[in-house]
């Protein structure tokens, strides 16, 4: 892995662990093994590096989601496969955790990939649910946009419950509950 990649990956890890405010350039340099000169050679500063790291995390989240959403199976099976993906739930969502970081939320450039990721996820889920309504798999009265927003809220809330309880089981229960509710809409 070259220096630029080590810097991005180290920043991703630190943002996930400590948030933007808690991630210092010195910590990034120590984690990556890169010197200050290398860091500023590749990036204009901490905000530029953080943007690259956040964008990378967002891109990976989208790629993992798309692999499940475009996979085989019914709409419900594909949604369930996404919600049940293996995750490090006790660490929280690498993108969702950033919504609690005042440094990210106050900076429009850093906030943008977070907003875009959640807009994509909600829209992609709504599209799948609409497909299920159109093909008769789901009840025609289901509101795809509202249901998609609820699923994303359960997913993110599941992380919070798991972290609060220090148990991944809390996340699993939240996902199981959401899928149970969604199952009542299957025709």
C-alpha cells in the first residue's frame, strides 16, 4: 500500500474510532507511518484527507449494499440480505457515526458524502420496495419511501442500541423486528 493509501485508510480507521474532532494530523501520521511532509504532499490538510476517507467509507458502504440489492432473490430476500450483512456493530456505522460529529456536520464538504450516502441508501431501498409493490410481492398500499426511511432508521438505531448495551444481539433484534414488520406486507 502506498503512502497516500495508508493515509486514507488510517484516517478512515481513526474517524470511525475517534471522530473528526478526535483525529489529529499527528495521530494520522503515527497510524499510517507517514511523515508530515508526505501527508501534506498528498493532501492540503486534515479536511482534504478526511474528505477522501469519508468518501472511501461511503463508497464501500454503497458497493456492499449494491451487491446485495442487485443480487438474486425476492425484494424481501435482498433487503434482508443487506440488513443482515456482517458488520462490526459495536463500532457503529462508519458513515452513520459521522452524523454525531460536530466537525463533520458543520463542514458542508465533509457532510456531503454522508448526506449522499443516506440519500442513496434510502432511495435504493425505496426503489426495491416499489418494485415489490409493482410485481405483487408486497402489498400495494405500502409506502416505499416511508418504509425505506424506517428501515434506514432501524439500521442506524440498531447500531446505537448495540453500542449502548455492548451487545451485537441488540442490533440483531432490531433488524429482526423490522423484517418481521416488513413480512406483514408480503402478499
